[in-house]
C-alpha cells in the first residue's frame, strides 16, 4: 500500500455515494481516503476533495443549494480556488454549480423521470488531471442515477466550454455518437461532465466510482481515480506548479477502453 | 418601527429555460379538453415573515436572500412582493 494520495470525501446529510468513493480509492487504487463531515472546517491536509453523490439536505429548494452553504464548503471553495483538485459526482456536480465553481446548472431531467442505468460516455479530453489514464475518444460504460441531471447554460457559456475543451465527458451511443437517444436527461449538447477554466475542478453526473472495482462487474470508472493519483504525484514532484490541464507526462495503469 | 412583514417570493424558470414540469401540465390540460393553453410555466411560491423597519427594507433584505439562496439566477427569475397589512 502506497501513501501517495489522500482523498477527502465530504459527507453531507443525505450523501449516499460516499462509501463507494471511499472503496474506489482504498480498494481500487490502494490509496488513502477520509470522510470530511459537513460541519467541519478542516480539510485535514487532503490532496483531493470529492463531493459525492446523494441527496444532500433532501434536495430541498434546489439540488445542492443548501449543501453549498455548509461550513465545510467555505474550505472546499478556498481549496478549489487555490488550485486544489476537486471532483463533484452527481449531487457533488450540482453542489459545484450552485457554488459557482462550475458554470451552468443542473435542472430536472427533460422527460421528468429519474434515470438509473448505465450510459455510454465518450472521453472528450484526456489531458486533464482527471482523465490522463484514459485516451481521448475512449468509450466507457458508467452508471447514472439522477432526476435532476439536465445540464443547462447560456449558449455563450456552452461555446466557451467547447472552445476551451472543457467538456470532458459526453453521452454517446454504442458507436460513440452523441445522439439524442443516447442523452439520458436532455443535457445541452449531450454534456455529462465539465471542468473549470483553470483545469482543477471537474463535475460529472455519471458515477465512475460505481464502476471502479472488478467485483462491481466493470472498472471503466477507475481511471478517473488513477488519473488523480498521477496528477497528485506529478504536482508533488514540482510543488510550485499548480495542477493544470496539460499533456500527461506519464499515465498510470490500464486504460479503461472497450465498453463491456 | 421594526415589525414583521409578510413577503412573497415567486420563483419561475427563466425565459428560454425549458420547463418540463410546466410542459407536462400543459399537455395534461390539453388531454382534459382545455383548448388554447399555449404555455404553462411551473415555479414555486415562498412565503417569508421578515422583521424589518419598513416595506422597502423588507424587500431589500429579501432580494438579497434571493440572490444568495432562494433563487438561482442562472435558471430562475424571481419577483418579491411585500404584502401590506
């Protein structure tokens, strides 16, 4: 067991994918993880902060709206604004948008139904701290489980995201095409995950942690965590250099390639 | 004099933002035979009791709450109404 990376997983009242992330990091990667209570104001020196899936504060008002003002979020926002690697999954993505750490918003699925099934995802940018262990164009099978995952933003914001290669994952069909049928919630331009301009904050609706261990039947999502580990180690080799979206100097582990 | 004002905040999906709930209501109305309903937008009403020095102060304080928490300006519009009496 190496001690290369310590991941902090925020627990809000109503978080329910916290343990899945914990196991992805500890069992899938053999790295260390710790839970961060929403009332805490101490990030305990973690290298990466994960806002996990769930229904924080019962999704009251808007998904993520109340969690965004939890005591821990003040620290998370400072950490993220200072370049700290921050990953928001599902409800965590909603919290990041509510906190204005990512642009746009996540609203009710277009068809109004809660969707819980695997989706096809295409890796759109493999030169980010979250995706270096993938290759651009990789097709993944990753589960979704949400009722409010339709990504919306102003057209100008969407154009900017595209122009800066900040759309990191897109919903696609078996052939890798971003069709309407492959879009599970009506998201603008089939967007499943986006990154901030500085390249250290990623939010996505699908759950990579749910496909991160062989026992779960699929490991397509593990490379997100492998990529984070590689980024942490690289940043440690050169501490003055904040995490940036650059071409990877090395990749870790196997690429999660063909969908199963 | 400070007193408690009853304040209504009406939050609706912003113009141009798809409102699937409103659209479903519109279709259901059509199925029930209500012709000519061209659009339905579904929002929420939030009623607050706010202590303030006057109606304008109650409004200003509520608008601040809207900007910070009650509405998400990226996807929602809001209207604040201080109820007299």
